[in-house]
C-alpha cells in the first residue's frame, strides 16, 4: 500500500494532487504547526495567474503572530471577511474568459460566500471538491485521527506503521530529514515524488508554472488530471 502525507494547503498546486493520485492512501498532516518556511509555506496561500504574471491569494489567520505554536487544525481565520470578496473577484477578473471557468464558478462563488471560520475546515472543503473535480479517488484522512506522538522522520514512520503502508511516497524535501535506514529496517520502501511540471495553455500569453490547481481546471476542465499526470 502506497502512502503519502502532506500538510493541508489552500488551493494546492498540481504536484500536490499528482502525489495523492499516485497513492493508495493519503494523510493530511493537520495536527502539526503551520510550515513557516517561505519556500514551502502554502497552508494559507497559493498563486493564481494574472495578466502581470501571478498573484498570491492569502487567507488571513487570526492572531498570526502567535500561531507558531498552534496546530493547523486549531487555527482560525481572521474575522475580517473582506478577503473572501477579494479572492472571488480576483478569480472572476482573471479567469472569466477561461474555457471551463463557468463549469466550476458556482462552487467557488458559494464557497467564498459561506466560508468556515476554521482554516482547516476551509481547506478541507475546497480540497475535497478539487479532488472530486479531478476524479481522484484516493482515500484521505487527517493525521489527528491517528493521535501520533512522534515528530519529523519518526512521525512519518509512525503513520506508515499505523496504516500498514508498504511504501511511503515522500515529497522531494523529505530527503532533508527522513531517515532512510529506519524505513528500510521497518520493511517500508521509501520513494520520492520529483514532480515534472507540465506546460499547458493558460488564459494569458506565456506560461507561469506552480500555480494553484484551479488555473489548470479553469483552462482544461476534465482533461486536467491527464495533463497534470503527464
């Protein structure tokens, strides 16, 4: 059984979904604190294509300065709801002419008008919808349901053992902290998901990689899974 694990992310990029699609079981790492690394911090933000290149969509977090010690599944969104209107208007302004925008716009319009106060719930609702839209059927479960105790490499190994995984499909940054010998000793194959980003037609001329998956969906609809998996 192939297991993958990742922190929840707001409107994730293509590689996030490709790794899930290549797994038999996926764990959303929601019991840990939000990643603060500027290169990998996507829990509450992601990129969308604009005429100028790209722009961040960021969900504001309540008491952000003190959120470092708060698990993701307990983070609350700022009470200032103006961000929801901004995000929806940004999508409308930049994707209204995309070939398949109208196929998905009803969900996002409703989503931004009825947002959860919990960041984790917000991400879960949108990610589950995106998985369905992509026709990815991999079972996804929150790490908090397993009550794990370990950290870093030991945490991943603990979750592999609890789920009966025979193979762990790690993101590329796993090379920096995973103890390969411990996985070998446990009889668990360790693989790394080095995603090769495809190019595809976007609304604006030129190509910007590493956008949110919605950029691909709005432009290519039902062909999106085929494109992101090539």
